[in-house]
C-alpha cells in the first residue's frame, strides 16, 4: 500500500531527506534527513544514479515499490527547487507519492512523528518546499533533535554536532525512521503512523 493507500504498483515514489551538503555539516542536527537516506541506501543497496536538479539521487526498489531517494544539494533553506523539479521530471504526485524526512526541534530528542500533510512550522527547508510545490499536502517524517537550549542561537543549534551519547541515540532513531519509510511503502502511511507516532524511539 502506498503513502495514501491508492496508487498502482508501477508508479514511482520520491523520498527526500533534507540537510546541507559538505563534510562541515555531517553529523549535525540539521542533517538527520540526509542520514536517513544514507541508511535506506545501505539497507536496500540503492545505486547512485547521479546528479539532477542540484540533488544526489538513486533509483531502486523498497518493499516492492519503485523508489527515488534524493538529497537536495541546494542547502536547507532552498530545498524546494530540487524537490519540485524532481517531482515534475519523474511525474511524482506530491500528495500521494512524496515523503520528506527532516529534523524538528519541537519534538523530544529521538522521537519520530509521521504526518500525511501539514504546515511547515518554523522549519525553513519545509517552508521552501511548500512554497515550491504550492501545497502542504505531502507526507513527512519529522525526527526530533530536541529543543534549543536557553541562550543558544537557533542556527548555531541546528548546525551543531551531536555529542557521542547523542550520536548513539540518533543512530537508533535514524534507523527507526528508515524502517518507518519502509513500512509506509509496504503497508501504507496510516500503519506507519500508528506504529511510530505513539512512542519515542
């Protein structure tokens, strides 16, 4: 069953993880979307197809579904352009065939929240995707990275690196998020929501 439980098997799904390109931003809170895509690539041996529309992407099969995994290289605040262009090129309908994975400071550290649609909240990458697509009707998995500590600048916090203990816990959370993607593709997003929204990982 697809994200919204109504699509033919031959149709393709786009799963986009948000982050910033380059070694400087690796292992930061803002890059957990990239980390989830990497986990899916490793788990399902998705080959890299190259670069298109300022994004790295690979095409493969997850749970019997044809899937494109992508990481926009436009920097977080400009994520919308690559995703919109990828949707247009591969004829992906966002409301039924797009899933975006991103960090969220409004969720406790290590908690997942899956939604079929919704506002961007304060997340600039999501704001740009909503702007580029002209809709907020697309599925997303939010990965909790914890609230900004008092006295911290927000940009500094989301671009900060994990401590060793946080990294261990986030590795488990990213794996759970990848499993949630797989379950969404296999059984539908409603079942994934029922499975992952009720608990912290």
